[in-house]
C-alpha cells in the first residue's frame, strides 16, 4: 500500500470512530492508535536513503560514545577527579551518585556542566544580583529541557546526557542528508558518490577531537541539531519551521542569532527545493551575454548579481522568529529583577571584551607565539604573557592548542566557500564573529575548538575531501580519534580542555 493510500485509509477510519461509539466498532481502534506512528515508520522503511542515513548515524553514535565513556571512566578511575573540582564545583552538583555513579558521570559532567545543573536545579534567580549574574550567560533552553525530564524523577545529569545523545543522533542524521543533497547537486566528474562523502562526514563529526562534548551536559549537540534542522528546512522551503528552529537555537546559544544570515541567503538566493528561481536578466547565448556585458556598466552587472533569485513573499516573515529566542530570554530577565541585557553583560565575568570584528584572531596569534616562547623556555619564572592565575606552562599550552584549531579551520572554511552553497560559508563566518570579536583577555581563543566542532559545514567539506583521497582516511581518523581520547581523558579528570 502506498503512503497516500495509507493516509486515505486513516482519514476514512477516523470519522467513523468519532461518530459511532468505540464499543460498536472495536476494529477501528487499532488503525486510529497506530496511524501517527505508521506514517513516519512506513516512509522511513520505504526510503533507502533515509534508512541508510539513520543506520550510519546510529553506528557512528554508539561506537564513538562507547569510546568516550571507556576512556573517560578509565581515566577518572586511574588518575582521580583532580583538584579543580573543589574550586569549580563547590556544591559537588556534578557528583553525589556513589563511587560507580561518579565514575560514569565523569565524561559527561564537568566544568560548564555545573552551571547548567545549577540552573536546572535552582533557576537563574536574577533578583539576587551579582551573586547569580554569571548564570545568565548560559541560555535557558537546555537547562529547561533538563528540568522537564527531571520532573520524571531522573537525575539531572542523566537528563542532560539523554538530551545530548538524542540531539546528536538527529544532528548526525541531518548532516548525512544535507551532505548527500548538496554534493549530488554539485557532483564533480570522477568524484565518489555523495553517499560516501556523507558517511565520512558523519564519522568525521562523531570522532572529531572535541566530539566528546556532544554527549556531555553541554549545549553543543542540541545547538548543532537545531542548526542542521534549520538548514534542511530552509532548503525545503519550510519557513515556519526555519523560524521555530532558529528561535530555539537562539534560546540555546547566543550564536543562534547568526543563523538568520544563512536563512536569509537561502531564502533570497537558494538553492531551494520548494520553487524554481526566476531567470537571470542576462539569459541567452554566450554572444548575447557578452554584448550585454560590454554595454552594461560594472555597477549594474554587480547589481544584477546581487538581485535575489527568489521573489520575496509573505513567508519571509517567519524568519523574524529567529531572534525571538534571545528576545524572550532577555525580556524575562528584565521582568524578573535582572538586567535586560544581562546575558551579554555576564560574559564580563570571563574577561570577554570587544576588540573589533575578528580582531581576536590577532590576539590569538600573539598569545600563541608567546605560548611557544614559554614552552621552549622550559621554565615558569619568567612569563612571556599576561597571566591571571594558574601555571604559565598550562596557559601557554592552551593558547597554542586553540590557535592550532583555528588555523586548521581556515583551509576548511575556504573549502566550504568553494564547494558548498554560499549560505554554508556565510554561516561559519557569522558564527565565529562573536568569539573572534570578543576574546578573553588572558586566553583570547578560549573555547574556539568547541565552537568550531558544531559548525557542521566544516565536517561536510572534510567528508567530501576525504572521499576523494582514500589514502588519507585512515591516518586522519586515527589522529582524530587519538586526540579525542586524549581530550576526554583530560576533561573527565577535571583538566580544562576548551
């Protein structure tokens, strides 16, 4: 039976059930109860592309998470929980589950996890002023979802892990589907099938050095799932869903506001699957276009290129929902006794300050150079950079590592701009504008590796790049997996990673 016939059958059954008592038509009960699930499951089973994407995503999820938990639990059991726990998590809100429970929570609940757990437990309490102002930097959707699951009696740490794992599976599935869609439309002569690039993109994402955050009590998996979903819905022309997903992403992270940039680009310039683009003014043969180009001034030609390929309709108003996530959160803070812009002022607690658009890159280069000098000096008496606290050698390592991740992302960004539609590269540039314009004084590129891992266009490009270079796949995956194991061991033992 086709999907349409199944829908018609369900539609015919429903009126009969509603108009006649159920005890007189018991045979109608089963179709009515199973119809909501039968449709999606039937479509999934009948679509090899969807089913294959789900299988690959599920395999990448459980294999990568098994590695994360084996390494993290093992490191915590061997090396202990470290001394930073007492300083950063005084109420021990990330533990208290017994010896075995604390070990199992080690790869998931560290550092910023404590903030989300505190918010889920006690709320923001903006009326308390400076005592709770730092909490406002952590946006509300994730802790609210944790609290909702916590109402069932589940520990909040488990609730956070379940949200992250579910969102990560959806994100991997969406990355596979988007990779197949985009590369199939731009298939190079002699290039591997898009399905292979999609498989590699999923694996690259699941085993990237910072991928352990996707199963931790962090917002990374949730934000990436929402951003991937927004791109997919925009490509399909489902603008109401684009607005809703954008609003949820903006309620998850401040960078969610930047999703408005690729949404607008796809709306105006495509590519889109919902309706055809209007023809360019310079349509015609090569000679005709050449004659027109000679007669039309350069500014006019530029205006023609910038002219939207899709007409603006009323459905563009759905995009106004994207900033709603931040707007509602800010208004709530103001009405609850806090500051209207408290979420942005709270970043000052981590010494973030505005230096100019992307000028944090220069600060990161300087910090990385000074970090090399510090490490090569092999001493801690003379410090080559401003140090707020802790070991200068550790701070130097962090600055150098974060700079290395940023430099590695540059050729990937160039590849995205060359290989994928403009919206993908514009999204990466827009999303990195905030951390690279508001650096942290002693550690300019703090958290940049974690911010980069959620930017899925980089993984899509890397999957396509590796698909064309089979010899480099194994070395790339080995290096990436070893780095992920190293970083998750650090994270689980309360050593700062990113």
